[in-house]
C-alpha cells in the first residue's frame, strides 16, 4: 500500500463514558479531525466501554461532518465498567481486548472522568492497549495537575473540558434567580452538581450567590449552628432581604434526627463504579431555614442544566488545544498518557505550548483545595475568583436598584 500519510492503514477509535458535558462533541471533532489528517481511519465506539463488549458497536467517523458545538455526545455514553465492581462482579476486560483486536484498533482515545480513564489505565497496564486519556467532566474533579499562579505562588488546581461551559450555565442561572427571589424576599437554596467536589458550586458566585456550602467542608452540628447565624446576618444585611445560597449536591450535612452527618440521595443504588446518585439537599436545607429562622426559603435544583446546551468558547479552544497535544502523543507513540493544561491561562493563551501529558497512573480525584474556600464567610475565596475569572471572565449580573419615595397620607 502506498503510504502517502504517516498513519495510513492504522485505526484510531474514540469513546466517551460517564456523565455528558457540553464539550464532548467538541473533543471528538477535534481529535477526529487531527487523527484523520494524520492518515488514521477514525472509529467511534458507542456508549463508552459498552460499545466494546459482546459483538461491539462501532461507527466510522473518518469522513462525515461532525458538529462539535452541539453539547452532549454523539457517541452516546454509559457508566459501563469493564472491570469487576460491587454492582457487576464479572471481569469483562477480555471482551474489550478481543474487540480491539477484531476491529483492528491501533489506538484508543477515552474521553472521560476518573472512572472511564481509570478503566483505560487498567486496560493499558493489564494488556498494553495503546490508550490516550482525554479529560472531561463538569465536576472538574479529575486531577489534571494544572497550576494556578496566584500572588506569586503556584497552587495545584484542576481544569477539565466541560467545566467552563457548565460554569457559564450556573452563572447565568444564578443571575436570573435574583429577580424572582428579590420579588418574594426569600432565601433561595440552589443545588449544584459536582458529586464530591465543590468546583462547580463556586461558579454560582459569579452570578451573585451570597453564600455556599461544599462537600469538602463537613457541616457538623456546630458548623450548622454557625451557618444559620450567618444566613440570618447576611439576609438582614441585604436591603433587598434576599439571599442565594449555592449548595453542592454532595454536601455532608448534620441530620438533627439521626444525630449524624448525612448526604441526600436521589437514588442510593450504585452505578458500576460504585457511585450513588445525589439529589435533594437543597429542599432539606431550605425547609430547615424556614423552620429555624422563620424566613421563607425555597430549594432549586439546577440539575442537568450545566451539562446541557452548547459548547462555549473556552471549552472549544481547550478541546482543540488538548487535541493538538494528542497529535504530539501519537507522533511519539507515547501511550498511557492524558493531555492536560500545565497552567491556568486566559482564553487567548490556551495554546499547545501550555499543555503537557500526565501518566494515566497519576489520575484520580482532586477536590477543591482549602485556600479556594473561605470557611468563616461560607463563600469562595478571592483565590477562587481569580482562578475562575481566567476561565469565564468577570462575575456579572443585572441589578434593579430603586428608591421609591414613600407616600404619607
Ligand atoms: O459526574 C458528572 C455528574 O453530572 C455529577 O455531577 C452528577 O452527580 C452525576 O453525573 C449525575 O449522573 P447521572 O447522569 O447518572 O444522573
């Protein structure tokens, strides 16, 4: 065969697993474009690892139009774990190996968080399958070893495609909530996804959330009392008598009846990676505020909104840049690695020279560091504001300031 391109005759397959984000299609498009240009035939594996089980479920992406702006994933997703788990004791990793050989896949790019890429790491270590991990999560909790330069010091943070788009959605949603909340002089408790990490909850601050609770800081009995004091103080301080409190879905909250720290689940059934599904803490906190403080409060679950809709510009540029790094790994046949940003840089500086590749063995969860949250104020710190400003720009919200003269009869 005449080899007019470097990787002619080779096949690269892409899969996406875990919760979707608005940036997955953008990642697929960016990796596909670059791999095809190098000469690879590019396959898409449907429904994450599931598409490599049984007979396999594979499509050809090489020469078809692919809309990377549309959120979600055209390759579909699942939380299938090929390795034994509490939910599924069977080891199905050999089926994956078998299909990789049967479909003659030379390189596998796995777009996922800790779970999907954790399984990819095991496939690489156990069978030597050439894998390249590609980060993805609105939770922003997959360790990328990215550094944030703040006041002359470097701090380890995380930057995953999907987070920026999710952050913009939460910012917009929070900014909108003020109008209804102010009209009723209420306390609104806004619940935000993020599983065991508070990265995404902090983005509500950019839409004007006054306080926040994160999973990394346990709300013990004493801290709960302190929280209620602060809620009352902040509510009374606001001339509009309105307060928005952002709470992470995975907040650890003291349960007065059970007399223990609790979490609120939408379903305690575990997925194949051992995770239950959170949901409902906002309602619990709102009703306790009502009861304890006598101030009208409501719970609002932002739910799937941060995961839904289009891929925003920062993510678009980030996915393209990380895909450039994938090219570098392919050219050097350097597998078992995941491209990441070395440091937090503003939109216009997201370029390949700011990237690096970390060993898949080093991936794992990375929660919000202490310095990014202000314990006394129940709020994110200036350090977090600086981090997020690089990614989504300045906090913004409309204000309606009126001074109606009072009429005296
Ligand atoms: O991990 C991403 C995530 O969106 C979490 O923030 C959330 O807890 C979970 O997925 C929800 O999963 P599902 O899509 O299964 O409801």
